[in-house]
C-alpha cells in the first residue's frame, strides 16, 4: 500500500450532547451523552471519522480515560497502512471495556477513510449491501401516562417495535406496559429491557405477570456474568430472552449459544471491540440459526452510522435493530441527521460512512479533552 494511504495524523475532541429529556433506565438517569469524536488522516488527503465512548451515556471521567488511551496508542499508529491499523490498535489497547470502545472508534475512522478512498460504502467493505433497516423506538423509564404518550407518538411515526426500559419493580412495570398496550394496541411488538435488574428467580416471577401483555423478548434480565440465570429465565419464564451485556465478544457469544441461554443476540460494536468483531458474531448467529439485533450505544451520528452499515449484514426477517437513538439527543452532530422514517433507517450509499459531521455543532458541544498526534 502506498504511503498516501498510511496514517499521518490522528485528532480527537470530546463532546457532551444533552438528551432531549433525561434518559432513565434501571441503572439510573443521564442528562448528557459523552463521546470522543476522532479523525484519521493520510498524507494523500484521505480522512475518516470515528466515535468512541463508554457503552451507555458515558461520563466526563470516561472522556479523560479515552484521551489517555489515545495519547498512548496514537503515536504507534502513525505511518501504519490504513488496513493494518485496527489490528495494531487492538494489540496495544487490550480488552478492557473502554479499550473496546476506542477500538470501535478507531476502526470506524479507518473504514470511513478506506471507503472514501475506494469509492465504496462501509457496508460493502464489511460484506453487506446498503439497504433500509427496520428499527425500534426506545422509550426510557417514565410514568405510565408519559410512556404511553411517547408510545403513541412513536406508533404514529410508523414504528412497529417499541423497546421499553423498565425498572424491575413489578407493579410499576406492569402499569407502564398496560398503559402502552392500551395506547398502541396489540399489533406493536414490545421489548422489555430491565438492564440486569433481576435475579433469575425475580425475572421468572416478574415475567410470569408481564407476559400476558405480549412481549417480543426480554433483554438481559439478569447480570451479564450469569449465563446460567439466562438459561433458567429462558426455560421457565415463557418469554424469549435476548443477551446484551453478556455479549462482550465472539468467545462470550459462543458461550451463550452453546449454553442455550438466548433466543436473540444483541450486538453493540462498541462493546465487542469494533465492526469486524461484531460482524464475526453476526456470522456465528446466522450459522446457529439465532437472530441478532444490532444496536447503538447511545452514540451520536458517527457511531450510529457505523452500526447502521453493520446492520446491513443482518438477515431479512430478523428483529428490528436498535439504531433509532439519535433522536434522543439534542443533536446527532451530523449535517444531515440520521433519522428513522416509518420505522426504517436507510444505510447510506455514499462512500465511507456516507455522513458528514456538522462542524458548528461539534464546536457547540465540545467538552473535555482534545488532542492530536502527527507524523514528523
């Protein structure tokens, strides 16, 4: 590969973007999404965007940690051919959750740059074809009346799948789900996400009460480490089970499937370490006959775009993906926001990610550390 496609400069800037309303789950509430936007540049003038951030809303502390990791890793990526950068970065970063998130950001920037250089979309670079992808609406924890209002709005906008964040408190969750069913009727698919709030025993008991409302699946009802608990819930609750936090990489995904612990795999590229790692899990799921759902980690538009290209690898007929989360933020930082339409999102067909960052928005929401490294 010519020097024109070797990394000559890496730049990064922290951002803090407000949620339109506080985003509440069983794990707590968040007012902002903290992320690191980064660019990779070559001597030949090729540039690519990536986004790194803790899975979830993130914190100011997570930005400082990402900055430290970039200052450690960045100099070792200079002069490296674009296609060799992700493997080099993984070897340096290791396997911590933030290292996986940064690996995703770096790999996204590399694929964006390669796609721009070759005139191909990221979807095609990872083996898929740009196409419309069905997506669900995500509703945070709120009162029954407020959740029902949001559900009606989502239904009117064309969503046929709703993901409800629930607290793990039986009476409250039941009241919310009953209100949503009354608001949108029986044809809409409902997913419940308690974010690991239950023990296996609690999950079985709670779902015995809630399954009468018609539940497509319950996502990560027990702690991520508790694969045996997932097995028990799947066997006894009478509700399909999706594994999310448990799926931290290909090895863990294989363990879940070998144990018969999930009906669905939920894949977050930021959690598993990048697009290629996520694509390997999608391939494993297909081979095992288990559907997979690609979801965001509450990223801004750059991270969502990367996962949307990944979602082009999912099979037609698999459950809706969880990528319509940019609307939860005050801005997704893109010139042309990635918006769902009638419950679908179209994978961009332009080269690379097919999106452009709004520089004015990036300046408006910048927060925390920034930095750069460059070849001499």
